[in-house]
C-alpha cells in the first residue's frame, strides 16, 4: 500500500513497508509457533523468538545491526498491515494489538532502514552516518534521528528527492543543506543534513560520544566514510581551544556592547535579544572551560552538570523584557564572563586578550551608557 502527503503544494509518496516481518494473531492465539518459524526463516531476530503474548503485531526489519530490546509494550489499534499501521495506525480497526517495541523505537528503526535504502540506491550519495543517541544505542521514545548524507550534489535537490520517498507529515527547511522531517502519527523527528565531505561532521561526531562505528556508518560505498569515522572514536588529542575561546570572547564583547546600548535607549526587545546572545556566548565559554568544543551553540546539560550554587548563579543571569533589571543583569554577566575568562587564560596564557582588557572594556561600556 502507498500513501500520499502534501508538502508545500506538492504530493509526496509514502514509504513502502518492504522488508518488514508482519506477525499478527487474534486474542487468545499463541503465536510462539509463528515466531519460531519467522526466526528460522531469518525474518525475525532471534532475540524475539521467546515472545508469547496472546495477541501481537511485530513490525521488525530483518537486519540485526540495530539493537532492539523488549522493554516497552504499547497498546495501539490493530491495523491490517504494516503500511496501514504507519499511515493511520491510531484509527480503530475493530480490535487491539500490541507492538513489540525496542524501547519504543520500532518506527524509528523502520525509518532508518528506509533512509538507508534511499541513500544506498541514490547515485549521488556515497555515504550515510548516524549520530546521537541512536548511534550510541541509547535511543528512547523521545529520541530524534540525526543523519548525515555525504554527497557531491545539490543538497536542495537531494532533500527534495528524499522527501518524495518518505512518509513525512511535515518537512522544515531552515537551511539549504538541512531538512527536519516529521514522520508518522507520532511525528518522529529526523534531522537530515547533506554534506560534501566527512570532515564536515567530525566535531559533531566526536561530541556524540560514539564508541562503535558499525552502529553509525550505515552506508559507505567507497570505504572512505568508515575509514574516517574509525579515527574519530580513538581518544582524541587535546584540542586547541584558543581559536574558539578567542572567537566566543569577541562575539560576547560585541553583543554585550549592543545590549548595553539598547538598554540605554530604552529599547526593551533589542536589549533582550542581544543580551541573550551574549548570555549564550558565556554559556559557550563555560563549555570550553570544561575542555569541550562540541555543541558550543547549545551546550548539552549545561545546568545539570553544575552544582547547586552554579545553577543558582546562572539562573540569576536570565533576562526579561523589563528594563528595570538591565543594569544589574549586565553587571552580573560581565563579572561572570570575566571570572570564566580569567580561569581559561590561566590555562591558555597565549590568548590574544588579557583578562584585564576585557574587564576594562565591559566596565567602560556600562559607564558610557550610565548602566553601572
């Protein structure tokens, strides 16, 4: 069966359910025989051979390289076929069933297989890499898919081709090289980015803390992708953080000056906007202070890894659209940034700016705008 969806005025064809094992039984029927038969035929992973629910629907792909456990059972209406389940699986078909789900992620596994099939058959794609929790084997029901297609072709055309092949409810295109796909009734999110060379994803890959490249390299037509990725999982040399520290610092100083200027002009929104960019640069500096140059734009678990005092201090930097707090906020943020920079400068004495330079600049800006 095929379904269709509309995206931006054009129709996209739904994905086929080829390669899936469909085992269904009515209430009261013991499916262990069917499970054993499917296991012997290779259609069902052996880890599922012992399942004996009274009624169940297995939607599994035959490959065993993506781990699937039996931790979660989710009740959904009983669909007559896998493709029907994927299209409108939450409608009432007269009886109920259960999906045997590997941590609630069967549909994500299906999507991975479909994108892998697309990448493997597309003439312009030479590799496909999975990052994030799925590549670490830590996926949950809330996990999205983070995929990179390595191709020397126009990203816009490639992502349009992929959208035509997927059963997407919506596709967001905020960047030419990236598509954010929302799939199925659960709106599973898949971030799919097109890059021309594997080197473009090295920093993201290292930040994902992946230890087994066999889980992450899903397509490698010429052997170069796996060769590159295998070098990234080795303990890396201590990165040279000075260029990133310098860049974050210059950006912070620029945004801090603008925030102070807008506060003096009583422009609440522009103060709020630029102040929060400056706050984000401070967060990036804290990430660099931990020796980590990954996810500087949005550091992961930033507050969660702080002690109670650190969390309280960071929350006290949060801005609002009320300008009566602007002076105090700018003072707190300038002091916090200088403290963090001083710590980094003690470890990287060759940084282009001395700590006192930054302190004098931030103080002068606040004095200029009478927000001291």
